[in-house]
């Protein structure tokens, strides 16, 4: 998960594959966010990013041409994101149906993870719980720092107006309205 090798995740639920990708993205958080690609049209732009993690929940749902873009990225781009490719069923089933390109499978053959292997669901559940706990701790720390900053500003004679209404764009706790007395 910590190296830039691209991975093919087969089996499991989409949520389990997403959890795996999110855990991998934690190692590349300083480079950029996890980018989820669900449609063929999104593949090209996502692969142009030089860093971060690109997650495709089910590669069988995107076109062969888009799968070809992934192959080309893996072959030619020196600076590229970590690519986590999901597949809802077994690899052999997708090959038999013709929904998975052979050259893509070849490029990903060294890094395949079968989420249906015994014990894998438990590992994924543990990772999911760990990610949730880390996110909660990060939010609590951000709120603590914001409250500390507000208290420090009040002590310095700066009036701070905060609102309990939260914006989906930017939480008010991180951007208080400042006025001088």
C-alpha cells in the first residue's frame, strides 16, 4: 500500500475496495487527495495528475479505450499517481466476459489483491475502523486548535464572532470572523 505500485483489487464489495484504496491514499496524503473515477470520461484527467491515488471502483464498467489510457499511463508515465483498480468479481470471470483488457491485466499482474480470501474482510473492517478513528481524532484536534486560537485572540483583545451554523465549504471553526475592539 505504501509504494507507488498500481494494484488490482478483485472481489469484495465496492465499499471494501474503497476502504483499501483510502488506506493506501493515507500514505500519499501529502501529495493530494484520493480521486475516485466512476465514469469513462473522468479517466484521462485523473491520470494526468502526477501524484496521489486514483481509485477506479470497477474497471469493468469503463470502456476498453479508457482501460487503454490506464495501460498507457502505466507504460509511459514516469511521474504518475498510484492507481488502484477495482473489479467487482473474479479476474477470470471478467476475462471470460471480455470486460477486462488483457494488457491491463498484464500490467497489474504483480499487484493483485483478492478480497474474497479468508480473513481479508476482517482486515478491511479493521482498516475501516482505524480510518474512522483517525478522522475523528483529526477533527477533534482541529476543533481544539481552533478553540485555542480563538481564546488566544480574545486574550489579545481581538473580538471573535463564531457561528454554530456550519458551511459545507469551510467550517466556521477554522475561519472565524475577526473584528478589532
